[in-house]
């Protein structure tokens, strides 16, 4: 009995020690509830997302934070761009810049820059393998941006892309032409459906030739390049040890050009407002591919100059290239911790661990449209459980968006390229080089249409093999220049 009592006492002491440890039994908590650590968190959330984040911060401060000695204050810096500027100003010591926050939202490219400046905490020191194993593997891998492979970005909320459709006007078009939702599964099929829509709308005003309307658009042209090429078996940015190799095969890039630039120039695709959800609202588009977090912005009605009408919606997974592998973009900023002292770094990780627990993370995702980051949270069943237990009100569009991805997640592979020097500059080339060319050339086509040319005549100079080769050469040069700065 004496030996068993001794073993029991040892086990109790061991368990008590682990209760104050973050990494198994490896690191004792440096926190003192009587002398709490104050953490500043910078983020880019606004509106409902900011309210949801602030609500969770308040809950943390009143519960776990109070018990452990952590007080969190969150501050929105405005847009993602505003946040990145504020962080760079702080790192560079710009006059008037605020001090670096303890924690801030960051995309991988920005985090990589800050890591190169030696300003990020090594999160691997505060998380053991069991804790890391709770998170979606690719989310953790994205955060391993240090040269030694240690973790620098804590995954907090992710997103991928979906396709949303104005169901009300779609049904009228589908009934008239026989096009079905099955005809929107591949990128090539979407282009074909868009051509049919343009011709159908053009035919409604036979006295005004060439006034067909665009069917489809997409946010984030960079995602189209990165994921489209990956679906075709090519990793456009191949990164090893922080060094990037560009893979720019002409055949695959021709398919991307043919299924984005050509429909844009001909007016089958379009981009008019700041985001494609804006274009659905004005009736300029019927469908678009965008982030899961954009679902909350999908309009409830089309607003014309002097009238409007309500619309319903359809949520589908984003189309993939025909015969391509089912890759989908992995995006969304994580949180990084500024390098400081053990107490602040430890406290920051404690907060982030709490924020990403399934119940808390799904509570945030219900409002924001972001996907939870722990494996156990990525299911409709868990989402329904949290909604019921927390008595949450969830917008139907956001709910359907999340559950659509949950259903399809096993059949898709989420992908994001690894970080590298000048990654932000390279992404800008992907985002604007072809899109700007398409917008400029579309204006020229519209001018030619106004002069009486047919669509085929007006667009002919821009869709030749020679036009592609000229763009291809210019694109390759721009990308090589961006990564070599």
C-alpha cells in the first residue's frame, strides 16, 4: 500500500506540474495572475468580424485570461494593406509609428519579411507535437517559414474559394438555354456557359448588336494562376530553403490565358467593382469565384439605376480545370507573435490556443465565413453542435458556404505556395499582369463594337497565338524581374 500511495502522490504531483506547463511537462508557466501580462493584438477585422473577435477577446479576458494572468486588447488597423504598413513602420522605427504589437494578423509573405528581420517569436518552443497534431497539417506547414523549419505563424482562421451564383436570374437563363449546374464544374465549362449567356442576353435586344452581358468573374487573379497551374500539375513557385524556382511552361499557361483573358476580352467574363460580389449586386454578373469569407457580402437583391429586385443564391465548390487534380486555394492570415520575452510570448500562445479551440474558432467562423483550423472542428456536425450550444445566429449564406466546404474537404487538396523573398512582388504580377491587360484590351474591343464591328471582328487581334506569345513573354519577364529584386 505504501508503494502504491507513493506512486499515487508522484502521479498527482506530475499532473499538477503538467497543468502549469504549455509543452507537455517541458515549460512551466511564467505567468502570475496577481501581475497579469497585457497583450496588444493588431488585426484587420472590421464590421461583424471585428465584433465577433472582440466578443471572444472579452470572454477570454473574463475566464482563462483572468485565471492565468493575461489581458488581451485587440485593435483593428483597417485593411490588410493598412495593417502591413503599420507593421513595417514599427519594424523600421519610422517616426510616429506605434510600437510593435505583441500579436498581429499576417499573411505568409509579410510574416516572412518580418521573420527575415528577426522579429518573430519561435512558436515551436511553446507547442508540443500533440498540440500541433490537433491542427490541419497544411495550416501548420504554411507557418513553418523559419530557415530551420520551426513555426512562426499560428493558424487562426483560414478560407478557400467557392462559387456563388445569383439563383434567381440563373434559373431564367437555365430554363431558356438548357445550361445546368453540372455545366459549371470545370473552368472550361464555365467559359462555355458564359459565352452562351452573352449570346442569350445579346439576342434579347436584336436592334443593338454586341450588347451581351458578362456571366462570371473572379476575385484574386493570383489564386487563378497558383491553383490553376497546380491543378494542371505545375507548381508555379517551387521553393526550397527560401529560394524560389519559377515554373512557367507555355502549354499550361496557354490554358490559363485561354480561359481567363479570352472570355474577359470578349465580354463573357467581367470585373467592374472592387469585388465580384459588388458586380452581382449591380446585375453586371451572375456568378463569381471568391473567398468563403465573401459569402456574407453576397447581395440579397440586384440594385439597378431606378429599381431593384430580390435574389436567391447558390453555393458551389470552385470550378477546376478539366481533367485537373482537385486542388483548392488555402488562404487567410494567421497570427504571429513578436519576439520579446518569455512571459509575453507564452501568454500570446495561450491566447491563440484558446482562440483556436473548436468551439471558439467555429463561433468566429459562423460570423466571418472563415474555416476553423483544428481538424476536429471541420465538420458540419461540429458546426451544428456549436450553433446549438452557443445559441448562435448564423447567416444562411455563411452556413451553406462552410458546410459545402466541409462536405468536399476530403476530396480536395488545399494548397498555398511556400514563402520566399519578394513573394509579395511576385504575387502582384500574378494579380495584375493579365487582368490589367484584359481590362485594357476589352475597352479597345468595346470601342470597335461601337464603330459597328462584330464581336469576332473586334476581338480578333487580341486572341491570336501571336497575341498569346507576346503576353507570355512579357509575363515571364515581369515575374523573373519581381523575384530577382
